[in-house]
C-alpha cells in the first residue's frame, strides 16, 4: 500500500486530537481541510474534473440526498467522509485511484481516533464506489447516487467536456466525436441509482440523459458511415485557412476580370455593328458615291477599321474552353487537371471518380490542381484582354483617320 509521508505531518499541524475533544460536526470540516491540503501537495493541472472542486460538489450532493432520504446521522457522516476522499487517489494513479484514496482516508481517520468499525465503513464505501461495485449499505448508496448526479445530471455538459479533455491528457488517448458519444452512452447506461430520492427524482433525469446521448451516438455513427466511402480519407485540416482565402480571392478576381472583359467587348461589338451597318446603308442610298465621291474614302476607312475592331471584339468575347484531358489520357496527366469542366467532361465517370479520389487524398495534388487551374484562367484572360486592346486601338485609330480624311475631303 502506498504511503503518504506528509499526511501525518499535516494532521499533527492541525492540532486536532480526535472527535473526543471536538464535536462530531467538526470532523467533516477537518476532513475537507485534510483533502484540500492533499490536493494542494499533489497538484496536477491535467486533472480538470477529478479535483477538490469535484469533491466539494460531491459532498454537497451527499448531504442533500441524505437529508431527502432522512438517513441516520451515522450514515450521513460516513458517506460525507467518503465523499471528501473519493478523488484524492487520482493524482497518484488515474486509472487505479482506489488504493490511494483508501490509504489517504485511512491515515486521516486513524489520526482522528475513529473506531475501527466506523473507519471500515468509510474505507469500504470509497473502494466500492471507485471500483463501480454494487453498494452494500446506506452510506455506499448515498455516495453512489450523489456521484451519478454530480457527474451526469448537474451541469453535465460542462463536466463531461472537462472529463473528455482530462482523459485525453491523463491517458494519452484522443477520442473522435463518435467514440466519445458511444463511451458516454455506455457510462450512462451503466449508472445505477439506489436511494429512494435517487430513484424518485434523479432516475427520470438519468433516463432523459440516456435518451439524448443515444440520439447523439446514432447521429455520430451515421456520419461515420457516410464518411467511410470513397472520400473517407479527405484531410481534415487541408486546405488551411490562408490557402482557402488566397484561392478564393484569386478565383473571384479572375471571374470579375473576365466579366469586365466581356462587357467591354459587348460595348465594342454593339458600337461597331451599328456604325458599320449604318455606313453600308448610307453608301447604297441613291448612288451617293457618284454624287459625292469625296465621302467614299472616310466611309471606307471606317468600315474597314470598324469591321476589324468588331472581329477582335468578337474574338475577345468568344468562349474559350481548354481541353487538357481526353479519354485514354495517362492517369497521371488526368489527375493533374481536374478542376475545369473542359478537362474532365470527356472522361468516363469511373475514371473521373478515381482521379478525384486521389486528388482529395493528396494535399499537394489538390493544391497543384488549383494552381494549374488559376494559370489556365490567367492564360484565357490574357488572350481576352489582348484581343480587346487590339479592338479598342483599331477603333480609336480608325475613328480618328475617318474624321481626319473627312475633314480633308471637305475643305481641301
């Protein structure tokens, strides 16, 4: 059995010689002080739940259920003493705390000169509850029901979150959401209430908690099954937020630039089409070329330059679909270019799914696809704006040449 060399020293410092010199009500207070000092001497920041605060809450529940059950004073005292020491073994051995909690309680009770039979009742209660055994007497039933209520029924959401993190830290084990939901369901279904107050008041709350946890476990199980298919190994942390923002912004900019280029091309198409049509109609009206031959040169200049500008505007607005993959292309080439629809519409569905699975499982391949897609979007935009620039330049030069030639013909 483990020894606590500093416990007797702390008890001697308290100056208490036992219940004979102090009223029995002071025994519980001394037990709380003793447990508090023990937790302070053996602090572990990983114990987020099984600490002195939990002992204090457990003691409060023990006293409450003892009052509700109108338990005998002796049973109430023994259950309360056991509650004070229930968590003192966790700092020493998280997986097997019972021997340490029992030893700490034993040293305190011996210092208080409690009769051996009464000591045994307290120590047995601690041992039975920590080992999840069926309670054999009233103090054990009080302690059991108070523990269930404290852990699972009162502020349970906060406590269970702390319990999960505590177990992950102390046992070096990480739970998935589905695993934790199933674990909690097992714990709730294993919980039992033995006192009259527990069965009358807390049993309906426990049943409701089991029902809610069962729904949560089923929901998590459905999600697990849904993710167990083709895309089960999709990386959880990829792409990271910075990469997401980068690609989202760049794709939005490319789409906006493409829309701007199309609007400008539509303007040029409309203007040139109208003017060229009007000039052609004007030339064919009542042999105007024979009557006013000096007008022919500016009209012809504008018709030629307007038509040229119109052609380049149409080339700029004309849809351009890149097709890098075709049926029968090597698998390595196919999975490198899968984002744009023109690169995969010619592939069979099975081949596309196989390639997409590899892309989603490999972050470098995923990023590579997005980078290459941005590159090809940039190439398309470059061609659009080059055609658009030529269209506007030709229109500007042609319009200026038309006006100059018209003025020259008119005044020279």
